[in-house]
């Protein structure tokens, strides 16, 4: 349902840009293609502990099957696939094995850091309708996109709050899926109070091959509308239930203020 779209980037933008590698969009959050999974020990060098696929689950699982891909047993792997379906027996077998293996890892993390952690409610904000992270029962996240944005952003924040060295990798086959751009946008909106336009500016600055979400295309419009709902409900939750301390910042981040799209925003130094 959610496809890829590319755009031409300028010579200055693309001169040192490698589309086959992942780029750090903001501190400890990376965006890239499937090829990053096997690129020069990338996962180990950057302590990637959360991998989130944003494209067809079947295609992603076939990429994981490649012999050059080696992933540590303590890495959470999730697939954001709103229109997920199993189309053939071969994919069904891969999905069954993936679900069994990575749901166990996911539940171990959730039980240790969330369910049995009395401080977890102070580390992250709530999710609409009092949904709990422990309600995640599968590494394949399908259905309502706004709800999945909340779940993934909260999970990323929880693990990074507990261990500031944890880093996240958001993937699609080419690294340019508009769904992966949408997820990164939701994260930037939550953590840095950016709007959709400013978030895209940050994403495109890091990875010039991504395209802006276009409300003339149905798939993009669906992402945009869910991002708007996410932003509105997220702001309301933060006002009504402060939860985590928004003034807390990772020790290795520095912030100042710059003007982005006419607004003064916080900026991070990579």
C-alpha cells in the first residue's frame, strides 16, 4: 500500500551522500535502506537495538534472510505494515518464524523495562485511550496508523530513556519509503516539537533522496492526516499528563535555537 518515491537532489546535497547507507536524522535515530543491515558492521558500531521496517513485511523478511545479514539476539525488530497480509505459503513460513522469534525478544524487553518497572510511567507519556505498551502482542504492527505512530515513538523513547546509548534504525528497501519518512516525522514532532513541514526539512537534510509527503497522493494523504491527528492528540496528552520531563535531554546532546520555516525551533548537533 505504501510505496517508495524518489526525487532528484542537488549536487551540493548529493556530493557526499551515499543512498546505500543509513543517515542519522537526529541523535541516535537513523534512516536508511535494507542494505544498511549488512553494511560494514553498521548495527554493531552504532549500538542499534531497535530496527523498524516501514514497507511490506514479506519483502523485509526476505531481506533479513540474506546470508550477509547478521543481527544480534538482543535487537528488537518490528515491522510497521498497516495493510499487512500473507500472500503465499513461503511468506507465511517466514512470518511465522519472524513472529515467534522477535515477539519473544519484544516481550522480554517490555516485561523488564515497562511492565515490571515502576518508573516507566515517568519516562514516557501516555498513549491515547489509556493504551499500554504491553498491549503490543506482535512485532508486526498493522491497522490504524496513528495508533502505531504512538506505540513506536513511545517505545523508542522508553528504551532510549533507560539506556541513552541505545540507537534506532528505521528502514525500507530503498530508504525512501514515505511511510518511514512519516514515522521519523512523528518522532521529530514528539521529541523536538516540530511540525510536519519542519520535520521533513530535517529528514531531507539528512537523506536528500526522500520526497516530501504529497497530499495529492492517497497514500501520502493518509500519512499526513494521521500525523496531524498524532500531533494534536500528543500535544493534548502532554498538557494533561506531563509524564516524562520534557526538559530532560540526553547527556550527549547539545541544543540551541535556529529558525526553521519561519519558526524558532530547537536544533540538535549530531
